[in-house]
C-alpha cells in the first residue's frame, strides 16, 4: 500500500516513520522535507491511502477530498466537525466510494489497555462499581506557545478524547452523562486541567492535565470480585498491570501482576490494523467519532458557560 502523510508535525513524523517503505511522500505547506505543498498537487495515481496529521480546522475538507477519490484515510484524533451531520456525511461518502476512514486512537493498542478490556469482558471482576483514570503530561508551555493548540477546549479535546475513547473501548456504548467537575486555566489560555465524571454503573471519573511535569497515566477499577489497576504507559514505562481478587469478608487479596519495560508498540500495531482493514475492504463506521464529538462538544459548552458540578 502506497501512503502519503499529510501534515508533518510531531505526529506526522511518527506516522511517516512507522509507515516505513509504504510511505511515498509528505504533504506540508512549510516543512522543507515535503514533496508537495498542497494535497491537490499529489498525483492521484501515486498513492492508495493517506495519514492525516493536521490541526483540526482543515481536517474535514481534506478527508472529503481524499474519500471522494476512494483513498483510504487514517486521521489523527479527535475527529471534530461543525456538527455531527458532517461526520455522518463523511461516513456515507466513504461507504459510497469504498474507502476506509479510521480515526487513530493508538491507546487501544496499549498492551495493558487490551489486557484490561479482556479482564472486563471475562466477567471475573463481576459488577464494576467505579473507574477512575488520570492522564497527564507536562506540555503546558509547548501548548501555550502554539496558537492553534492553546485554543478552544484545550486539554479536554486533546487528552479527554483519549480517555473517553478508552471508556468506550472497555465498557462499550456507555451513556453520555458526563459532566464538568472542574476546568482550570492555570497557565494557558485554554483549559489545561479538567476533571469530568459520570454517574451510573460504573461511576467514571476522568482527570486530564498538561501540568504533570512527569508524564503519567493511572487507572483504578473497583468491582464486586476485586479490582484492576494500570500505572503508566509503555512509552513512559515501566508500565504495570495488577489484578486483585477480593477476599471475603476481608483480607489481603491475591494479586496477578505484569510489568512491561519496552518501547511504545501502539503506533506500529495501529498502522498494521489500518492496513489489514484496508485489505479486507472494511466499511467505514464513524459511530464512535459521532458519540465522542457530541460528548466533547457538550462538555466544551459547559466549560464556556462556566458550569461545573
């Protein structure tokens, strides 16, 4: 499969490297390494698919251009549009031309995220009471120095989209009952520390920040028959997974644990998944993107209105 990378920033560099011999060129208006300045300049017969790593604003038009020509697309998250109807129209266009449009949520390929999903689906935890996740990095200053990144809903769209997607990866089609608990602008123009939560079963609390000077991720799930915990991601390793089995009426639980010390495998695994879906001509399904778009837009409106629980 011949692939072009559209947008050659931080993510574009990663995607180009992972695509390896499949990568045939770069589209970027400013970088010296680019083969073409505009997508329209790329000969249509020179590529089969595109990896779109641009800011949010031009994404929909770029995707429409590619899908109209039957080109498969892996697009960096989040997939934002003016409204959900634009995403439904993109899905219909992709299905009509036979092209695959897939939004990249590489954390779905994190080994311990896959392990957590398998544990939840096995039923070994029983009824799940509560899930708490924290995702933090220390990029507040880098974001503040970027006009397009330090805007809008800030960390909510950036890291919150990952966390909400992970909730759906683990628990399925959960109800959109999330609310803003707090949204702070400690250093940046846009929110740089946000907490959201949802009631029901399981109760879910998601905290995201650009102010964690050591990048970190944690997850704690408490359930009827035990608990499960993740600490750190492979890219920030070591990354650990612990499953504790409850002892009744109380007592120290037996533990199953695994610690990984390895390079981040998610980018290569996600690209391989994308290629496999292209090969089998999988139909485009943007239902997850539409759900995330609706949830994030509503939460963003709460932030702008100054509402918090």
